[in-house]
C-alpha cells in the first residue's frame, strides 16, 4: 500500500496517514478483544460511573443543605456525611486503579504493535521528507519535525513528526467514535496505578 501511494503526489504523506489510521484501527481491535468486551472491564466501568453519580449527588446535597441552614437544620450530621463521601471516594479510586491494571495487558500488546509499525515506517522513509510544513516551527518542535533529514529547510517534515501527530489525533477520535474512552470519573479519581497517599489519613 505504501509503495502504491508513494507514486502519487503527496504520496509519502498519504502513506504515513493511511498506515497510522490502519494501525489505530488494529490497536483498538486488539484492545476490544483483550479488554473492552470482557466482563471485568464492563463491571469496573459501571462501578466507576455508579460511584461517580453517587458522589456528585452527595456533594450537591451537602452544598444545598449547607446553604439552606445551619448545622441544627440538617437531619444528618456533617461528620457522618463526610465519612460517607470519603468511603465513596475511596471506592471510586479503587475501581479506577483496578481499571488501570486491567488495561495493562492490552497496553503491552498495543505498544509492541506500535513499535513494529514505527520500525517499518522508519525503514521506508528514513532520510526522506514526507511533507512540507506551512511554517517554520519553533526550534524545540523542529528537533522532531526535522529529525534525520538532510539539508537545512525547517519546513521539511520527517516521518516521525507526521506519524506522531496522526497517531494522537486518529486514535483519540476513533476511541470517541467507538465509545472506548474511559469514564471521566476514572481520570479524575486518582493519579493512576501508583497514587499519592491520601492526606486525610495523616
């Protein structure tokens, strides 16, 4: 496919974009096969969404009762509400951490696929400008956009830079289209697999 597109005008650019798109589809298919279709992933996702809705409801109820009256008008002590919110937040963080662990297997396979594809593209387009940038990028960006290219034209675009941009944009939008993006609460519940200790414990 790459050799056929290379004979066209902007063929190298189209080849990189097409391979990036095909790789994104392949990676999402692998992720669906290993993770997204499993009962564990779906149950963890449902648990995160359920805890998130419950936490939002408790926060809105707490703020509403605090604005409407003093401590005596509340049917539930503030300390009791705070403890319940802490338990829900803890459950949300635990579910988000388990979801991150569950995605490790597919992440390793996807990383291997991306590594192989990058090596293939690097061998096909090594030392060749695959596109022309409409402007001269800043020096920091130029280190990547002009990496491995001969000459001093700052508008020459290397395969690495174009592949990086395509991989980020195509796969992100594909995940949104297919509904494979993680729950928003999972991103905000904690910093990932190895979170910082909760300051409330100290």
